[in-house]
C-alpha cells in the first residue's frame, strides 16, 4: 500500500494553517500566507517526495473563500475535498476552545478516518465555473432586496418616532410607488410635515439609498431575465415557469443554487439537501419521533420557495386544497402546512425541470403558435390559409 500524505486545513483570509500527517502519528504543523498559494502547493509536493508518498489528500471547510483553493489543488494533481461545516463534529468543548490549530486537527482526523478506515467525507458539491459565475448576479439580487427591505423598515421606524405618520398607501412589501417616494422626498425637503432638521436629514439619506437599491435591483432583474434565456437554462426555466407561484427569480435561484439536478437520486435526497427534511429522534423506545426541519443546505432556496409557496396558494386551488388539508383548520399548524407545501413545491420543481415530456409538449405548442401567426398574416394579406394552418387553429 502506497504512503498517503493527509492534510487538514484551516483557511482564512490572511493565513492558512495545515496539519500534515502520513499515518496515525503526531502531525506536522505548517503555516502559510493565504496569498502564497503557489508556495504552499510547491511545499506539499516536495514534502510528498521526501516522505515517499504517491498520493496527497487535502481537505478544508467550505467558506466565503469559495472554491479557488480547490481549483488550484486539483490542477496541481492533489486530491482535494471541500467539507460541509454543518456535518463536521463540533463538541461543546471545541466550540469554547476554537483555534486554527484545533480546527485543522479536527479536519485532519476526518481525512485520516477516510483514508485509513474508509469513512465517507462530508463533501459539498463543487459547482463548475459557469455555475459559480451565474450565481453571483442571482445572489446579489436577493441580497439587495433584503437590504432594501431593511431600509424600508428603518424609514417606518423613523416615522414611528416622528410626529408624522406614513400614508395608508405605503405597502408593507414590494416596490413603493413613485407618488409614495415623491411624498417622502417632500417630507425630507420640509415642504410637508414640518419635521425637525435631524429627522429630515436622516430621511433624505434613507430615501436616496432606497432609490439607489431600486435602480440596481431593476438592472439585475434584466440581467437575470437574459440569463434565463441562455442555452444553459432556457429549457429548464421554460418548464419551471409553467408552475403556479414560480416566477423568474424563484426559477433562477433554484437552477443556479442546485446546479446539476441529476445529482439527486430521489425526492428524499433533494429535500434533505434543501434542509426541508425533518430531524429524527429515534432511539430506544422512541422509534417514530420526528422534529423540526434540519434547515441545512442553501437558505436562499428555502427563502424563494417560501415566497413561491404563498404565491401558489393565492393562484392555485390545487395547492390551496393541499395546504388546507395539512393545516386541518388549526392556526397552530400553519407553519407546518407551509413548510410541507415548500417541500412539495421544491420536489415538483425538480421533477418538472427534468421532464423531457414537457419539453416535447412545449415545442408542439410553440409550433402551433407559429403556424397560427403565419396563417393570420396570410389572411391579412389576402392569401388563403393552408389546410394545416386552419387545422392547427381549431380548438382541441
């Protein structure tokens, strides 16, 4: 059996700590400046040569650093694993004694168990470069919407403290109308309300920030629409838009965050990934006890699924009937019911996006529309419509 170099890494913005071992013995600690990634890789190869190792297994926790380190290590021929932080062991003692060395050693223990005992590592799925790039605009759109909501709440709270109330036409969500924004600007300018200067100054700044975010959100919305029309997403996006409650943003968040939909073998795997599977408490005498959902996985997808679920309840009698059946007329079961609808909607979106039958039906519908338009133009020009065009225009 060839010797294996096993590395647990604790990665930060400025420093990188490695715990390196080639067996069950005491590991070697090595620190690097994070920017000197090439120097670290060179040292790893040299160390492997000195120890006579033919394989290097490297692991680190997924973080805001992204997958750049994974790319560089993989290109250098090093086996790299990016681990899910929520699936790593964290004791109460380790949480109170958290250091870079302890974290790197904990990850090294996982690598050792994988190499020496065959235990599976809690890897995250590493998306390709295009998926990572596509996520940026979609994620920024969600972040800016959250920032705008916070600004709206700040403006409302400002008026709660001021001797002036907001008009009734200010909505709790969505875009404020031009008239509403003009009223806020007039209050900030002192032409309405007669508020003191400090309040007006704060209000003017908040309104300008709100309007700036609104402009950027509209720009990103247009970019996301263009992204949905690319060859990479057009087919799946088109099918998802058939579902009630699923809008452009919901569909694109779902597609970009999940990436390769074929990596889920069944709906249970999908629900577990989305964090919509119930936690289990089954031990001893308790063999059928379920808890709250795990909330692991992409929170962004759960966020848009929640919005889409409520939208579906408003427009679809079928989804409303499912919700009412789960709720059983009890207000205390409202949250249980909406989470169940979120899970069912997520599974339905996954199945719909992967359905080739829907693609064939949509292609047939598009072909009929084109024929109808052609025959309509022919009638306008005085021509005689073809028999096929007339037939296709008849109700089915």
